[in-house]
């Protein structure tokens, strides 16, 4: 059974990441996407996103150790909230569900939240992303490597 995962807009995700809380952002896109499209820049909040592929490019095979790898990156501790983001919100929803189940299996409660719209958002009428909605289109801080 999959855990119910809530969704928030990129703006609300940004607010939840502000200093004073232990919320973290996990970008589940591929290394290619991080390099060529950019990543959320949380430096003004005194944080960095966790970059962990849900699927590996180019074959888009599932990262079977995703939940274990994430728990290791978090030092085994469960923050109160983990926000997941991908290109448009699909892969991040799957990653959030898997992570919630992994923490629950260890008896740890953590709120896993999907960032709706994702980093690039939905396609526009010309089949391009990054203009309609999403992290970038909403003017949230990001950087390119």
C-alpha cells in the first residue's frame, strides 16, 4: 500500500525550507538535468538540496537503492519534512512514496511532500517547459553548474 503524499507549490516548498526548520529538499532528477537545466539554489536559506537520482540517465533505470541512499545522506535521522522535486512532479511523487514507506518500515515518521509542477513545470503550447509554472518560472532561486 502506498502512503498518501501531499503536494505543495514551489512557492510553499520554498517557504517550508526557510531557516529555523529541518525541512530538506531532494532533487530526484538525473545528473544530466542538474548539469544542463540547473538546480534549486538554497544558499540564501543556508541550505543545499540533496541531489539523488530516482532514475539513471540514459536508460532511465530505477535507482533501487534510492531510499537507503537518502537515509544515509540524512545521517539516518528523519527530518520532520522531506520535499521532493523533479522536472514536472511525476518522478518526485514516486520517490516520495517509496521514501515514506522506507521510513515507516523503520518506525520513523517523516512527512514526505511532492513539489507539484516540479523544477521546469508543464509544457506550454509550443511543447517547451520552464515558462508556465514550476520552480524556475515562479522566479525561485536556481543556478546552473
